[in-house]
């Protein structure tokens, strides 16, 4: 799947392990026997690096640097470790970084490659469903600072993204469902029929087909707006509140919430806001909630947690000045950007999510 938009200079290849697309790409750039450098986390180094090595190690020699897995390690300290590795191996501007892993790896690896020597080329090989349909695409890179998600980063596109469902065999079921929630978001903002099929679990056994559909939706949006000036902001649906939920639970609760689980809660809250602001009909809200609530994680939203979430939303990078801008829904499959929402309504939406999670798990 190629995209020739001048501002979006990368290609996406699917099922590359069996098709030889990765070797074809590498051979166009490097002589056999060249050392290549992989960035991954400790879990991916154990489970996924051997799969990649099996397919290309006869032609190229692979080195890797691994960082500790988890959002709490998505910071400048980890970047320093990676930059020291790149310096030790004498990485030059004509080298290539291979980011092998989930969305955190794409974020960290892309950021480190973009900063080192003012930018060296990199490719993404996502190994989680979330990264395949979201984190590895679009050029957004970044790390956290002082518990604020992705507050440091750049938009810098990978040369290529290689997706293969074989890596999903290494994925825990909970992580799979987390990524599946991000695909549901693609349906809600761009394709109502796709949303219904996903929430009816029609794609559970046809995941490669669903991945291609989600990639197509995201690529089409990004190709029209690669630098986040308008249409691309539809991809933020569920994320303004979802990111705050994820951060709050990381710091304020003994129960962790995965990214896709937080985004599901964010989509429910922001659908509620859409109806509250008269943009989304009550019937459409009921349909969305009926489809999403079956996927809810049991979490505790007490007043203190809600207060903490609101604090993080106020610091969210999507807001300019005192305005809190949201992407909301007009209908399943149709999103609208730059909708101003006040703090009182956001609290109401969180209280609604708290009520829904409690009533849904009794």
C-alpha cells in the first residue's frame, strides 16, 4: 500500500515476513553483511527479535538495544540510554534504525532517531495490534515528561512501516483487545459499518483484513493532513479524556489501565459529551454505548480519581490557551473537530463513565 502524498513520504507493507518485502527494501539500501540496529523493549527483545532475526540474519547482521518495557520508562532517561548506544556503535546519518515493538517503541525509537545527529532514517516494525493500526503510523513521536504524556516530541515520518500479523501470536489477550479498541475508534470517526462489524466481533478471526482496513482509514486521514492542522484531529477522538485516564491510573491507582482500555473509556465520555452538546442524537449515543459497554474494564472512578483526571486534561497538549478543544461525533462514522467543552461538562462525562462502569460490572 503506497502513498505518494508529498508530505507523507513512507509506505506501508503488510505480511512482509512471507512476502520478502523487508529484505527487498533493505537490499535497496544496504550491502549484504551490513550491521543493522534495532530498538526494542525487554519483552520484544525476548519474543519478537528472534522472529525478525530468523528472517533477515542470513543477509544482515542485527544488533539491538533494549529498554525496560512500560509507559513509566517512556522518558528522557531511556532516550539517553539509546543515544549512548548509537554513539558507541558510531551510527551515522546514512545508517538506519529499526523500531521493533509496540507503540511505546515507535514513539521512543522515532524520537531518538529524529534527534540524534539532527535526524537519521528509521523504519517501524510494529509487534502489537495497537502499534500496527496506530502507534507506528503517522510520524508522531515523543516521550513523557513529569507524568505528562508525549509532551516532548516531533512529527517525523518513518521511511517505511512493515506490518505482519505473525507477531500477534506473541501478544497477551488483554493487549490484543486494547489494540482492537483503537480500531473501533477508526470505525466511529470514519466508517459506521466498520464500527458495527468490529463491535459484533466479526473481525476477530479475520484480523489481517481488519488491520488493513484500519490502516487505510488512518493513512487516508493523514495523507490529507500530515501535520495535524485539521482533519487529522479526528484521530484524537477518545484520546483527550483517554490519555488523562491512562495517566491518572498510572499514578493514582493500584490498577493499571492499558492505552486502548483508557481510550475506550475516553470514547464513551466523549460520545456522552457529543450528545450533551447537541451534536450527537440520543439514539446514536445509545447505540454507541450499547456496543462499547460490553468491552469495559472494571475500574474504580471515585471523586479523587475524577479530580486527578481533570487536572491532566487541563495540561493536555491539544488545548490552546484556556480553551479545551475536543473531537466529538455527529454520528457513528462522522467526527467533528475543534469543539470547545467546559470543565463542568467534562466532569459530567466522567461521572457518567463512573456510573456506567459500576452498573455494568455488578
